[in-house]
């Protein structure tokens, strides 16, 4: 019987906080437990405490000095206290995520104190984009100092796409290993012969600069003004600081009859809207690998996207992607119309299983074993 692993996740945030990184960590930990291993999470929160969630032991430490909704810091001496707390807990490896989060630095230090390997997973494909010049400069300084050292001191570095691995190499000189993102296929089962395409565009994501909601609305306005285009709807799923600007652009463009802004919605609602629709993904941010692309394939969606990490790989496997190489509303509108009028065959569900967490965790366990040698 394979050795039971006890993975200690040392991370800045964890559900119920919502985000791609939080989802990745939670799904990885959950599948490790399903496969008979132990997973413990140490994270930061407003209120400290210890809970057991889906078989995962979660230690929430009091966070300090929060910066907007993005960053917060642990108390001084946290790495030392983790060593004392987990010295006899049978921890076999530590998992950290994203170079600029303070808990990643703590995790690397704790790994050294405990004498166990640290597997650091990177989720960004470039320096932070879509922020103010001041924040951009500050984040770059963090990247080239402690972020770089986090990667260099980790036992091994994983990246969720080829573009992420290239960025890791450029920033730190470390040769990382591709560890693609994955999804949980529970609730997505579907017979492939019942596909009925809808004339519905769907946007899923935070309403922040660079995510592309404004480009989508501009492209939708071009299509709505074209009398040869049959009626369609646009569903905006997500919330954020740009919500007021989004609503204003809907009014100014005369799109109130076909565009709905839903705000934050549950995962189940996202799955409902992704079924047999067209996902539009015009982000220009430094994405790593968006699980929304995989969820869209599970829902038999067509996908219109800029050339984000993972898009070319999925397209090479026959996924129904329309990759837009020119980042402007005209090119986006052309691809959106093509996805409605000439959809490509849906991605086979059996093939999608290679992108599921049971498969990915097997790869992760092999990487842990390699790091332990």
C-alpha cells in the first residue's frame, strides 16, 4: 500500500473566501483526503480557530495589516510556532501557493524547520496587471525580492500552465514542472448526444480592470447593431468594484434588453448558465490557468477567448475554442458570432476526465514522492 501522505497547506486564504487559487487549494486538499491521505490547512482569517471541513483540518490564524481584499500578514514568529505545533504530526510535505503571499514565505521557513520538502505552486503567468502604477511597482519589488527567494528555496516549483513555468524561469531561474489546474466533475455528467446550443453568451469572473467585461459589452453592442445577427442574450456572472461602470455601459450602449448583470452567484448557478452556452473570456490579466475554461467544456459550451494560458493546449485536443488573437471588440464580435452560427463539436466527457482532480492528485503525489528523495 502506498505511503499515506500528510500535506500541510500553508496559505494566505482558503474558502469560504472565493477565488481561483482558493478553489485550487480546496479541491486539491479534498481529493487528497478522498484518496486516503491527510490534509491540514493553515491560513489567515479575521477570527482564529480550528475546524474540520470535509475531512480537512483547517487552522485559521488571526490576520494582520490587511491590504485591500488581496493581502494580509501573519504574526511574527508564525513559522517557529508551526514547527512546534506540527513537529509530531507526521507532516510529510508542505504546500505553498503564489510567490508574493506572506504565508508562502512562512511555509518555506516551516518546511526547513520541520525537515520536509516544500512544493510551491505558482498561479500567475506574469507580473501583476490591471492595478494602479503604485501597486504594480510595489508588487514587482516583492516579486524580485521575497517572491524570487520563495521559488529558489522551495524544494520544487509547480506551475499551472506552460506560461506560468516560463515566468517562473524568467523571474527566479528555477526550472518548474507543469501542474495543470483541474475541476471536480461531480454534477457535470451529461450524455453527449443531447447537446442543444443556446444563443447565450456568458461571462464569469470578477468585475475588475483587465478582466474584459467592457470588451464583451462593446462586442455585444456591435452584434446587436447588426441586423443580420439573430437575437442573443448576455449573462454577466460576477461582482466587483467595476459593477457600477458595467451597468452604466449597458445603459449607454442600449443593451438593457439583452444583457443581465447578476452579481455574485453560486457555483451551481454558474454551472446552470454554462450549459450549452458560449463562454466569452476576454481577459488581459496575467492569468495562470482558468478552471472556468474546463467548466465550460464540461457544460458543452463553445468558448471565445483571448489567447490565455491553456487555450492552445485545449484547442489542440479538439476543444471547441475560438481563440481571438487581436484584442479588440471587432475581432471579439466576429468570433462570438462564429461560435453562435457555426459551433464546433463539443468536448467528449470521457476526454475531460484527464482534467479532473482524481487524475491530477495522482500526479501531485508522484511529485511529492520525488521531492522526498
